[in-house]
């Protein structure tokens, strides 16, 4: 977050397009690290749901910082204006892709042992 403050501001700094690209390439992968292990869609009321909410708050703070938006701007509005996928959808998609890859490797391994 401190690095974002140094390279962006509401009227100065890097272009919004470049900051968005930086966020999607560097920050979001850090937020979603190992999501295939810990993320499940039905986390309401669980300790993992609290972690997910904290991650959403962190993402909102990042988006406010690099977009130059007002501090009380709603997270969904920011994501819509910046064309960024909602964090829970991104986590679900990443976890599903990782799990599907694991299953396909297991199926390939099982199939190759049969031949």
C-alpha cells in the first residue's frame, strides 16, 4: 500500500490504466495466494468468511488508493468503474481451475498406469 501511495495520487502519478494493470498482475495474486487450498464458496459465518471479508476490505483500500476515489466510495462501484472482477468470483474461479487441474493430472496418472 505504501508503494501505491508513492506512485499514485488523485491528480498525479502513473496512469490509471497502468495502475490497474499493476494491481491485476502483482497485488491480486498476493491477495489470492493459495486460494485453491483455503477458499470455499460457503464460508458465511466461518473463520474463513472473516478472512475473506478482510481480504475484500484490503482490496477496496487498494482500489481507492490507486484510483484516487473518495474514501467512502463503495467497493462494487469501484470494481465496476475499473472493470475488475469481484474478489469472491475471482477466488472461486481460481480455486475451481486449480482443483480441476489437479483432478485432470490424477486422471491422467491413473489412466497411464492402466495401459
